[in-house]
C-alpha cells in the first residue's frame, strides 16, 4: 500500500489530524486507510491540511481531530477539543460511557456499579433497547442470567470487545458461570458485561446524525454481512440513505414501520445521553437489531451506540462532499463496502480506500460508491 503523508494546501486555514485515541484497540491496516480517507475528505471540505498522528502542533491555524475512538473528557481538553465543531466523533466523561455497557439497566437497585453510573439512563432507554442487563459482578451476572433466560436464550457481550468478537450465546445459568471464568475481576468491576436477549433472522440497521461545519446530515441504512478469509460471517459494510438536515429530516421521510421504529429508538437513546455530563458528539451512530427472539416475538432495539468514526463513515462523507459541492442536493444513496479475497469486482465509480493484503486479515478491498443523488425534497424511503 502507498503511505499517505500529510498534505498542505497553498493557503492553510488549519490541519485535520487523524490519530489513535489513548487506550484504543489497534486498528487493522485497512481500517487505518479507511479512517485516513475520511480525514482527508474532511480536510478537503474545510480547506485544511491533513496529518496522520498528533506530533507537534504543526503549521498553526485551527485544528480538527479525527480519533479512531471516542475520547475521554480529560484527553479531549488537553487537545483543545471543546465541542463537536472540533472533532469527528465524540467525547464522554467516563470510559464505560463509550461502550455498550450503558445500554441496559442493572439487575436491581442493590447491584454493583461504577460510582458515576446513571440509573436514570437505563430506565429512560428501556423501551428503545432489547431486554437485557449490565452487570459488574459475578453475583449480579448469575442473577441477571436467571432472570433473562426465563425468556429464552441470550447473548453475553463484553463491552470492550469490538467487531462482534468474543460474544457468546448462553442457554443456561451454567453456561454463564463457565464463561465468567474468562473475565478477570478488574475488567468485570470496571467495564462490566452485557446480557441481552438473542435474536434470530436479525437485520442490523444503522441510524445516525453527522455534522461538519455548516452541513448536518442524518441517515438510515442496512448493514451488510460478508465472509472473511477464515470463512466467518462478519460486517461487510453499510448501504445508506443520507438526507440533508438533522433528525427532523428523517421524520419527514415516509418510512416503513420497522425503519420508522428504528429511527425513534435511535433518537430516544441519543436524547438520553444528556444524563452524562460533558458528553458531545459530531457523529452519532446507533446500531439497531431487529429480529425474532426465542419465544417467537419480533423485537427491535438499539444494540449499541458509537460516537466515533465507523464502518459507514466513508459513505457519510461521500454524501456530505456531494452536498457541499451542490447545495441543492437533498438526498444521497451511498454504500461503504468491505470484501475479502482477491476477486472483488469494483463498480466503475468506486472510490477505493484499500485493496491488497492486510497483514492481519489477508486480502481485502474497501471502497465507497455513490449510487444516487437527488435535488428533490425526500418524501419517502427507498425501496
């Protein structure tokens, strides 16, 4: 792969800096390239230079940051990040607040929890998420399992694991007890574990809102699955409908009932973040799972939130770029695609971010393609 170094416009107003957040899980090579593609697009939109890595303050002017994960408030403050206008992503007050741990309530009022835990948040979002609990002790995990498994099989999810890794289906309390031996006491005490109703025939939707300077977009879309080089089913990208405007722009769309419910649930979760002091974000993405639980009941709920660059961000930026170039554009369809192996057939107008051998994941191609843009006011969902 070609190494991308910092670029400097002839008259620089500032610098966009892509960097690794403190304590963040290392990215794969193809993820770093996709992240750099987003940061370079933002730099072009703003008329800024682009730099990979924090380094020194550089060439002066304004700084805009693109971290690979949410930032803790003290880290953001040290960089001079004071609001959503300063970064692509978000800032949270405590580490557990950037994970899926906050999605669910505790098993009861006596359950162990971090001192900063908001009990009101879990109660506020309970109608917007799947049945489940967050636990911070072995004792509470077993109590939560006994209660949740009465509804059918469940999924155990470590909050710090990304890309869907290290999740397990549990059917009995004994299953949970055996799995708890894998999690050290410090991790359980600090970060917790999530026990959540498992869904079959699941469709995962993404609903979100992104703002950069004067442009705000909202979007909904469906996540793709693909087969990786080890034969495992993994995330393969997202197909998005991006509309100019904020959450209200999604409300103006005549969405099918399932999609409309997903947007309501995403907004409810987003609004509830006011429970966490000092939170702000320019990118707010919510993954919603919809499927059938063990009892045969169809359910919909937010699985997790991300206030950071994500798998669909190249598609979001492609739409924002088009809307910046043509202020009349109201709706864009764009796809962020990830394909494994050496046989990818690229669309003619694909913007390729990575094509080659990833040292960890093998041959892979990452690209973005815009399939539609319209100046007509959006009134109904795409088929």
